[in-house]
């Protein structure tokens, strides 16, 4: 019996069945681009803890900052006895997030908690209740964020009823809708105005590149058009940058690619090198609209997580991890496109920076984008080439057997996504792509 199989047996008697894992190996230690399990087997890490370890696992500055903070104090609760680290993280977020206007930040524990608080802030600041979200969206697993999330299984199935005043409209999905960004935005805006009412909308909440929904990059012009409409309607444009933030797409934040300045930005994942931390950052007048005591939480902005965040941000600057993400794309995209040319099961290659994906389809089932504008927001059956979830799972399984850790995603379960740590070197990237080629 291996050490992993022994732990796995113990897990069955101790851990709730609803908590799943992709592989049955158990990690012992990790570095920039690899994980090593308790049996000494090495895995190439194309997951980064779901876009968390952007600076790599056990990053030296993060380790040292955490060690120093643990020796000083581990917790006081910022709402009871505050400390400088919380303030310093907020200062960094206010400076880094898009927009030259005055900002404020508040710290929390997880991405879902950040999204919930962004909705609270938007409703309080606008005096409205309706929140608009998009097809294929993922915003978390709490009750409110499940309502915001589009995909039923495994996230929402059996967990209702959910929070109200949530309205869903079509996302720009170039591979499947064939629409330009402005046309896709016009379609979504028309639905908001007809079905919700512009004067009822507190916030339009969107991932600038969708994560769990399939790494969907909206067509150029979609995000600016939605943001402009929100402002004209008196609603807040809220960017969920939880998976896209902190250099992942080749910029500090993905909305920068189209010069969009959100009213509120939610962050988490890559912020603190693997420690739990999240934030809402936004226009000062909006953030300060909430009464004192209206925001917070026992562990929000924990001092150890704040120390890790400051060290992570320093590392991102020193190593220029925005440039590193662009380098990763320059290595990966040509090879992925070459694989797509050789393997017609790859219907689309998409993404930005070190947030890339391939969509797996039934070859010849339809031409990409072969739909009309009238069908572009059809619920139910996917449009365009037929998704192949079974083949996607088979490719993932073959990669895992060869030591490559891959994640899948997408509404139809047919997208393979690539989220390498931003410190991964070219040689390891090529090794990963070699395994992927064999798996295909």
C-alpha cells in the first residue's frame, strides 16, 4: 500500500463525501511549477491551486513574511485591535486596481465573501436591489453567490432556495454566438431594460474573463459597452477579478486590457501566495456609503494573510509577473494552436496571459460561431460545435496518469484550462505540453 492510498483510506472515514478531489495522491511539498506527493511522485502543476499560487508555492518572500508575522502575533481581529498590515494591503489594492480616482478597500477571507460584500455595498450605495449577472458565470458557493452562479451541477444542485433579485443575461461567447462585442452587449442590455428595468439595477457583476464557465473571453467592445450602460443607468459596474487578478492575464487586472475602470473590484485567489485573503476595492464614495460596522468579519484581513499578501505583491513587482504571464502565453499559445490544427477535437484555443484554455468538441458537428443573433442567447442546448465532455474527461485522465495536473471547466464540461504558476520556466511548460500532446 502506498502512503497516498493509506491517507485516501483514512479520508473515506473522516472527510465528508461532498468534498471532492481531482486526484487521489496527497501532496508532500511543492515548488514553482511542480508538486511532489507523499510517495515521491512529481506532478507538473497546471492548476496553481486554481489560480492561487501565482508567485509559486512556498515563495521565499512569502515564507519569510509569514514566519516573521507568526512570531509577532497571529490574530487580534482588525475590528477590535487594528494593525498596520491591513492598512498596507488596502493601500496596495487602492493603487493597483484600475482607475485613477480615490478608492477604499475592505478585506475578507474568500472570493465568495468578497462578492457577497460587493453586492451589499452596491445595494447600500444605490438604494436599489437588482443584481445582473451573466450566463456561464461563477461567483462562489455561498447561498447568495450560488444564486449569482450559472451552473447547477455541482454548485447549486439540491441547495436551494436561493437569494432573490438576481437576473441573468447572455454573455459574449465568440466561439458559440458569432457576435461582435457591441452586438452581444446590445442583446444583454436589451434584456436588462425589458426584464429588469434600468432604474432597478444596483450592480452589473461580471468576470472580465469567465473562469469556471469556460475561460470565455468576451469579444472586444463587450465589457466597455456594458460598463458604459451601467454608468448611464446609475448602476455600479462590478468586476469579479478573483481568478483573473494579480498578473494572471498579463496585466495586474484583466479589465485593463480594454481600459475599463470598474466601480468595484473583487479580488482573492492570487492575492496572498496561498493564504486565505480577499477584498473589495472601489470608488471611495461608494465604499464609504456603508455605515461603520456594516462591513467586516472575525478573520477578514488576518495579519498573517496580510503579511503574505504584501510579500506576494512585492514578488510580483520584482519578478515582473505580468511580463512572465505574457511569456507563458508566447510559449503555450503557438503549441496549443498547433495541436488544434492536428486534432480537430480542439474547437477553440482562447485566453490571455497564463489563463489559457482549449474547448473540446465533436469534430465536424458544426462550424464555430454558426449561429444567428436571434439564437445567440438561447438557453438550453449549446450553440455551435457539439461539446464533448466525455473526451475532455478522458484527456484529463490520461494527463493525470502521466503526471500532469490539469483542470477542466465550462458549462458543458468540455474545456481544459491551463493555470500555471507565473514563475514556471519554459522547460517545464514544454514538458507539460508534451504530456498534453500524448494525452490527445
